[in-house]
């Protein structure tokens, strides 16, 4: 197996152990408010610390971009690890069992390795560029869904960007009539992993951060799916706007969403 993927798996499992140990003691955690509707606990920080420690021990020259500690550029490395130690913190703090560890490795702007680990379900989603995607060592593929009719979609509300709420609601109204259902579960990393595994047919969201989606993007692409930003290009890690779907579903989704986007989102 890819040695970098092995380290990412070790780091994700170590962080998952910290998260699981604290699931039943949420009332004793120290919780801080970073911004409106944006929370962090010592579990996020401890999980991030063990991930960074595990990666840095194996690859001390690599740089790191992590949600809680920010960016650490070491010797202007071409390798950058993109880390979300607990994607779905609000879910975790409410005992809602939908959250995950997300770790990706980027080399010269190309995603190489991805791990999304759900410690509650013990679901380990992994991918390495050119080697496909797996769930618990079993190969996964996106669904053969051909259009919106009968599709199950995932999404996320732009709760950190309320200025985009009306635009988001317009996109929701556009895809809602034909879809079989739309789910907002609160962890973009898991939503994208679910697209890769065929549990969802497609996903879209406004205003994500790179650490929310980097691992999930590679999972979807290695599982045969299509991922773009709202302009139909590949700048989702920079814009934070994303559409991910099975190949035959992507275009119908994109065509319905695009007319409702404001100029600053295109």
C-alpha cells in the first residue's frame, strides 16, 4: 500500500480514538465559539495534535494546513497535508452521530491521498490517486444514476455565509422537484465519501473550506465521479463551492444549479 496513505490511516485512527473516548463526556468539554455557528472543543484540538504528530514524525519536511492550527509551511515543501480533525463538530457536540476525521495529501496542487474516517460506524474511506477508492478495503464506485429523477442528494446550508442563503435556497428549489430526497447531515467530508460509495448520488454546497472537502474530492474522483466548482472548473478548494456527482447525473445537476448563482459564486 502507498506509504503516505498508510500514515494517513494511522493518523485518522488515532484521532478517531480520541473522539470516541469523549463521545460520552461532551458535557465536560470546554467549548469555544470561533465565529457565529462555528465551534471548537479540546477534542478537535487533541485530535488535530495527534494527526500532526503522526504525519510530522513520518514526513517532517511536509507542510500542513489544518483547521484549528492553520498553515505550517516547512521549507516551502511541495507536499501539503490538509486536515480536518473533526468534520461535523456541531453534530459531535450534540451527540448526533455524523462526524468524521478528514485527511488529504496534496502534491504540487494535485491531490494524492485521502482518508475519511467515521469513528462511530468504523467506516474507513480511503483513496490514492490512480488506485481507486475503498471503504474498509472494499472497492467502491459512484452510482450509475442518470438524472435527477429518483436521485438521493446531499447538501449543506451556508450557515457561515448567510449572505448566500437566498442563492442557496434558489438552487435547492431548482433540484428539489425531481430528486427522490435531499439530505443535510452536517459533515461535508462524509457527504462526499457517501457519493464515492454510492450512498448518495450527488452533493453540492456553498462556502466550504479546503479541509472540509479535500479528502472527499479525491474519494469521489477515484470512485469514478465528477467534481467541479460552480464555474464547471476545478477551483473548488479555493472557491469553497462544489458540485460532486455520478457522471451521468453531474450535468443535469449543474444545469439546474447554474442559473441561480450570483456573479460572485460563478
